[in-house]
C-alpha cells in the first residue's frame, strides 16, 4: 500500500492552505521510517489506519481512528508556526531541555515521540484494540451483561468528574481530537487524561 502526496521543499512556507496536507505527509513518512527497521504489526496497522483516515476524511460519515491524532499533534505544532518556513529555527523540549532545530525536524521529533509513546503502551488492551481494529467490523454493541461489567469497573476506578466525562466520550468511539471538541478542552489535555485512565485501569486489573 502506497501513500501518494505532494512532496515539500525545506524552504516551504507554512500556510493555512498546506498545513493539513503537510501534517499528513510528515506523519506518514515518520511512520514509514519505522516500517523500514521493524516488522512489528503495530507500525503496519498504524500505517494502514493513517492511509484509510487520510483517504476517507472527506466523507462526513467516516469515523477517524486514533491514529489520526498523531496527525493532529503535527497540525497543532505547525499551525503555531504559520507564515514561517520549514527550515526556520524553533525550540522544542527534548528530554527536558529546550533544543534549537528547524521546524521540519522539530515536527518530526514530536511525531516520532508520540509514536514511540503509543508503541510503549502497545501491550495495553485499550491501545491494542484501537490500532488493530477493522473499521468495517468495529462495533460497541455490547450485551447488557457486558455493559454492567464495564460500569462496575468504572465505579472501582474512583474517577473525578473531568475524568469520567472524558471516558464517557471516548467510550463512544471518538478520537482524541473529537473528544477535545466535545468537552471543550485541548487535545493534549485529553491525551493526558486518557493516559491516566489507562494507568488506573492497568493498576486495577493487576492488583
């Protein structure tokens, strides 16, 4: 499966017209760099979901996979540098220290960091289900018995109001960006809350 997209020069100016396609282009190429050195299914599933998301995003009925949230991370970063060129210098936090690098490399660093973070969580049931899902067969049509079991687990998590609100939206099958719009907060906030929810859940089932 190949992804066809316009290539970009290092002196390309970031504009409202190209920021979306540029984010998609960089994300796909970062994922492809992992494919070259690994045969792990995670990266192949990630690439296939990205390919589907990008090619189906004009269909208003289409539900994006969480893989597209990586594109949104790149989009948010590039959008904050509108009017600048990809080879202009910016600063990004790298291992807790602000480092100078051009916008292109900084964006790729952010994308790669996000991919590595998700890969570390690959053995978590939630992330594995998200990235391995088949969009045609995806369903949340659980029986009443299963939903009662889910409710009991949620009660044992002792979530606060914000965490519970975030979880309820995520259970509807919405991506991070869709959840952020629904509960009126930033994508990074939803990402942090989801990570905390996963830690609480893993801590619960392992005790």
